[in-house]
């Protein structure tokens, strides 16, 4: 998925202008990079367009806090109202889910604190039969 399509999908889902959708996309990716291991940030970035992957500069997973802390950080980064940041975060995560493989998205969510899985549709499980 190319950068303009990613931003358009976020804008459509969140009902935001494309400029705000690009801003929220950057903020969510930067905040994700603070929450996951450097290796996971690199793997996720490898499946995204360069314009998006560049925002996943590995930060080593040092940030703490749950979903509300994450949403507050996104709102801070964007200067947006917290309610808009929340809707935008949902939209970015839903678009990420479409942009990367199921396995990669599963790996990403597995590294996030409890509650993040509520931000996205259930992740399909592999059938081992």
C-alpha cells in the first residue's frame, strides 16, 4: 500500500482531512515505535512505504502505560483534541492491519499492553489442524 492510499484510508475511516490523517498516521507510528522492540519496529517498517516506515525509528520499547497513555501521547504529538486522536488512532491501526501481513500485525499487537486489541477487529487465528 502506497503512502497516499494509506493516508486516504485513514482519512476515510476517521472522517478527517488528508492533512490531519497524515499527521495522525505519523504520530501513531512514532508512538508505536516507543512501545515495541526495535526488531518489531524494523519488521513493521519493512512492510510499509518508506514515507511511513521512516516514522518507526526504533526506540527500543521503553515507553510504558496502557491504551489511555498511548492515546494521550498521540493527542500530544498531533495537537489534536483527545477524541479526534482516539478516532484517528483506531483508523491508523485498522489501516495498518490491511497494509501488513496478518502475522506481522499479530506480532505488533502481541507486544502492546492489554487493551490494544480492543482498538482493532479481532485478529484471525491460524488453524493448526
